[in-house]
């Protein structure tokens, strides 16, 4: 594992922690969903940081630019593209459900959404 | 290459449904059943070949560690058969059961869910596993809230929030693994883990177990399950309880056994399993209001039992876990399917509303009794063989800790007998309040239920029918060097 700039890892883990904290501590459904997207973004940054190699460019092969030793690892970027699409789907579904929850309960406060019990 | 059809067909079918619905709404509802039937045929036809040697398919012309590959071994194919069988029966049931429009969406989501499940058990690439897992989870979130009622919507959003946190954990685990081993192929990772820093490896494994554990309903991560399984439409509950959580358990087992060779964590897994089992059974015992919630808690208990058996960490243990997985899938799918129409006919989810129902609908009553007795573990049914092999595998370890855990399992079984016998007693020996007669289930529900009940009895009487396949599947999971060789050695 080639550790690049440690600040990138700090940023990624920081975003993940902020996301987790938001999901766990907030009472508003929309804020919880925002927390989920923050969590997703943090994970994506972590993936990119793992594939980053210092002083190299984006892994795009053009006619004049073909040397793979001057590029960063392309696989994490492919993974992140997939993860972003999945995250988009989850967020869209979550917001749709939040709208419907609001329709039923007239509130987004998770303390008052207690139709089901343990 | 035929094996790729197992994943391609359901996906194609899913996206054909809205197109077909434009031309003929009714015809589109039969697509899931058709697709799952052909999947069942394909997987059964592949079985003899796979029993001789696993099929490895590399996509788009690359070779093993670089390409995304599918590994169709006895374990993957056996689970694929189970998924397509239950998927087929539930699709047949769903044609008549689902009333809420737009029905095409329901059928489409069911097919994408089944695609995700089939892909998860067949893939040999860990990121691919994550993608199929997400396909499965997203479809199940949406299906849970399909009826748009108060309970379903609330359960769906709870399920979604907990599931997404789990998915994020899985992705962090994959990122760590990729950072340390530089590969995403599960066999290639397995070949490399021995030389990696154990702390990082442990972190990655814990993250992956926690992530998949949310879907597999392992103890502290299962708060979503009773809500989701009891509020979803009953056909969806049958899929969630019979397929979705089982694939979660498969993923945990694959990660622990094949990828990490995590022998140190097995006892932890077994203890978590027993805690899950006891909590699930005790919560089920105190359920009085809601029959589906009772069944959901019982599912948690059964998942605990499967986890315990996986934690025994021997060929016999994994064999028992897979046997338990099969018998639970059959019995719980039957119970959810039957309870769906019963709730619809009686108009209440309450247990007390079922009074005397066994005499009003004797055939359904008999089928329910078969499933319930199988779950408890009464001899002529499949559940007896699976529970018996779990106990035997645990005692064969000759270790005080596993023997102690088995004592707790037997205690949990007594609790299980308690609430299931109460259910049977209410159904058969309690006088109904009103005298109005209740119709038997319609044919589209009776056929799947009868097939499931017949399978429970046949497997219970002739366990040899599936034990050969399960034995090979178990050794395929435990012997990781053989797995690495089949995937990588072919170059």
C-alpha cells in the first residue's frame, strides 16, 4: 500500500465520521439522508485516495499520451463511478420514501414516526 | 457460457416488463414466473457438469485475476437453484396476490431482486459482489414500501437507512482490501492475504462482516428485519425471508471462509449466532398481535442458527448450515405465502383472528402445520435433518464452548416449540367466534404452497437427494486452496 498524501486519508475518514455522526444523532429524516450521502462521499474519496499516485495524471489514453507509468491507478476510479451511481439511486429512493413518510405522519421527526414498535 | 444466462435472463426480463406492459398489461405479469422457470431449468441442467468440476467464466476476454469472473461451483449453483425455485413459486403467487397498481413495477422489482441474489452467489469478484448486493438491497427497500401504507413506508425507510450504512461499511472494507492486496478477485485476494498486515486485514474483515451482517440479520444489526418483513406485502416477505437474508449469510460465509481464512473469528460468529437465535425466539414468543411479525422474529432466530452452524468451522458444520438454510427457506417461504392470503381473507393480522381457521380451510392448515413442524425440527420433515446435523457437527468438535452453545440452541428450540404450538393450537383447537366460512386459498397460491410442503417432506424423508450437493458445496467453501486453484490455476 503506497501511502500518498496523508491529508487525503484524513479528509476521507473525516467525511465518513461526519456522515456517521449525522445519521446517528440527527432526528430529521432529511438530515439523516444528507448524512448518508456524506458517508458515501467519504468512502468515494477514500477509494480515490487509495488509487492515487503522486505526480501522475488521470488514466486517460489519448493519441499523444499513452504511457501507463505516468498515470494513476484507474480501477478505483471505475469503482467510484459505480459507487456514485449506486449512491444516487439510494438517495433518490430515500428522498421518495421521506416524502411518503411525510405524507403519512405530517412530520419528518424520527421521534414521532413510531407506527411500528420493537 | 450458459451459466451467464442465469444472471442475464432475469435482468433482461426485468427491463422487458415495462415494454411488454405497453402492449399487453396482463402478459407482462407472467414474465417473472417464466424467467425463473427457465433459470431453474438451466441451473438444474448445469448441475451434473458442475458436480464434476466448477465452471469459471471470465467476462470480456480477459483472464482470471484481471477479468470480472463468475465461479459456478456446487455452492453457488445450489443456492442459484434454491433462489430460482423459490423465485418461481413466489412469482406464480404474486400474479394473483398483488392488487396494488402499478403491478408492472412490482414484478420488475422482484426480478431485479432475484438478479441481485443470483449474481451474489455466482460472482467471484468482491466488487461485483457489492454491486449485486446493492441491486438486491435497493429492490428490497422499494418492495418493502410497495403498498404505500403507513407501516410499509416507515419500515422501508428504516431498512434503507440501516442497509445503506452497511453498504458503506462494505465499500470501506473493499477499499482497504484493494489498497493492501491490489486486486478485487476473491480468489486472488485469498491467495495474497497471508502476507498482509493482520491489523488491516482484521479491520477489512470486520467491516465486511458488519456490512453483510446487516442483510444477514446478525444480532445487533437486525432492528430493521421485524418491521420490514411484517410490513411488506406477503409475497415480498417470503422473498426477503427466504432469499435475501440467506444471500447475506452466504456473503458472510464466503468472506470469512474463502477470502480471509478467518479461523480465529469462528467462535465469535458462533456466539453471535446463538445470541441472535435466543433473542429472535424470545421476541417471537411474546408476539400476540401480528402473525407476520412472529414469523419475522422466527426468521431472525433461524438466521442465528445458520450463523452458529457456519461458526462450527468444519465440513460437517458448513454442511449443516447449508442444510438449515435450505429447510428454513422452504418452510418460511411457505408460511409467509400462506399467511398472506389468510390475512387477506380474515381481514386481520392478529393471532386471535386465526381461531378455528385450521378447520375452516383444512388443506392450508395442513400445509402450515408441515412448515411449522419442519421449523421446530420434528422428524419426518426437512427441519429435523438440518437441526440434527447442526447438533451432531457441534458435538463432533469435542470442545466445551460448542457443547455449551448447543445447550442454548436446544433451549431456544423449546421456546420455538412454545410459540409455534400456540399458533397451531389457535388454528386447530380454538373455537371460532363467528360461524362464517372462510374460502380456501386460490389455486395460484395453493400450488406454490403445496410444492413447498412436498419438498419439505421429500427432503425430510430422503435427505440423500440434496446431501451430496450440499456436502460438495460445504467442502468447496471450507477448502479455500482448491477454490483459489480453480479460479487462478487455469491460466
